[in-house]
């Protein structure tokens, strides 16, 4: 596909055009020419949008779709369309399907469903068979088929020896292990952050130390075994400190934070609104401030939307019976940009690519075009009309956001929101 992007400010530290306004000609999916102004003698499709910025295509390290098994929540095709309209060219898809993505054939299925799409889908294989924390799954075979990491989505590894064996085994083929930071023996049946608000509301809490206890254990195991560990979606002040110290010691550990935990607090739960029933739970203002500082300081390696569609029957119900989870792709950039400057936001959405083995394509002539289009400055209020996902369970409904994605160009395909 051939397109001419007009008057776009390029944000890409790997490009000599970084922070400059340029025209970009793309021919057959490759960046042919970048200049101050370019003519259009071949009359190719022009992209001219208000306050247009472009960057390397964004990556989300934790996305859940329903297919297979829970198609009523989100199909792969609709999920990828949502990702594209939200500015993401790469998504890592969790194993929380039915059947669980715990074998080579399951990985192959996910890849086949996403074939020939603008967004590149990278399957995450389950760490254990059926994500039951008993026996390791076919890790080596799954990686050979295209799995980029191994993770029992939102399920803590209770058996320390299992994590030890996983970290030792994956070193043979440079595999990346993820461990959800929650000690279930402490957090069992908890429904929100344990603190003043949980006491007021009479809801069983999930203490901050249930996360910190698990992280401490996992880091001790990592120190013993070696290997590569990623801790997804941390949520507390102490967690940031623990990971900071581990990195200083030279441990090969990375972590992410969910955009919900970066911006929202447990004060929102006063009305028992199930949209805010999340895991990790929303914490305190002290935690959000520490997480934001950790992101700016580089302790936290990236931000994820932690997109988790839940059907209406399991979300719009009594608080104690509602499932944990929020969709997040559509609101992720706007929420993040409302907290940090544009360059920090783009870095947070791209920095984990290398950790997950995804190649970055700089915006330079001769490279394959993998680009996100966005306006970093527009202010808007997130409403249900902005949701492309089949499920509507968003913790960001009615939030004021700043910055919005227009769409993407990737894999020689153009996707613009409300414009094909």
C-alpha cells in the first residue's frame, strides 16, 4: 500500500528526524522518503490530520481476548481492530482462553486467526498445563511456534519450586517467565485494596504486602536460579522499591504497571461500582505517586492497558460476585498522556518490545513502516461511544483524558479510527 503522510511531527529518538515536522512517503509498506515537504505526483492516498504526530508503533504486553472459548467477550478480529484504532501495532495476548493456550497447537491457532492483520499478535503461552500451577506446559515447543513469554494470567505461582524449575529450564532457550505478584494465601477472597476504604465498605481486602511478599520470594528465587523474569502489573509503593533494589543487584528482572493502577485509586469504590473491581486492586494515592515516579525513573519498564474484556453478566452484578477486570486499549494512551509528557508516554508504550523479543522499526528511509498516528494534546472525555471492544467494562468511563490515537500503519495496512 502507498500513502503520503503530510506534516507529521516525528517522535522517534532512533530517527534523525526526531521532533521534526516532516512528510513521509510510504511505498509498498516501506518508508521511501522523509522530507520537509513532498509532492504527490502519483496521487497516492494522503494522510493529513490535525496536530498529527507519529512514532514507532506501540506495544501492549498484556492483552486478553476471549477467543477461543469466550467469544462473547471479544473475538480476535474485533480485538485486533480495537488495538489498531487505539494505536497499538503489536499486542501480547494472554493465555486465559478455553482451552488455555498451553500447547504448540494453541499457539498456532492464535497466530492463524491473526494472520494478514495490521496488528501483529504475539501469543503468551501458559506457564503450566491448563494454568493450574501443577506441571510446566510445553514451553520449548510453544516458543518454537511463536510464544514470546510464559504466564498463567493473573494466577500466582503458589509452588516456589515450580517457579525455580521454570526459570532454570527456560535458560536453555532464552525464554521469558512471568510471575503474577500475589500471595494467594494472604489475599484469598479479597475484593479490593485492604485499607481505610475496605474497612468503611465492609469488603474483604487484598493487602499490599500480599503483592510484596510474592515479589520478594520471586526475586530470591531469581537470584538463585538466574534466568529472565518479568513481573506484570505491580501496584504498590514497596513493590517499586523491591524491584529497584533487585535491578541494582544485577538481577535480570523487568516489570510493568497497568494504566489503571497508575491513575486511579480505591476512593472510586465508594459506590461499589464493579467497573473498578480490578486485579491488582486499585490502591492509594501514595501508591499511584510511587508508581508514577518509578515509571519516570525507569524502575518500571513499561505501561500496559491490561485489556481484559468481561461480558455484562459477569460484570454488572453484585460487587462480591463480579469478575475482576477492565478493558483498556481505547483509553490507555489518553490516560497515560494525562499523567506524563508525550515522549515519556511513547517510551512507556515501546520500551518492553526488546524484552519480549519484538524488533523495533525506526522511522527512517528504507525501513518497514510500523507507525502509530496520534494527537498528544487533544482533551476529551472517555465515553461508551469511544469503545470498539465488544465488552464495555471500562474503569475509565467518564474520565477526562489527554491525547488520542488516530490509528496505525503496519504490515502494509492502514487503519484509522472511524475511517476504515
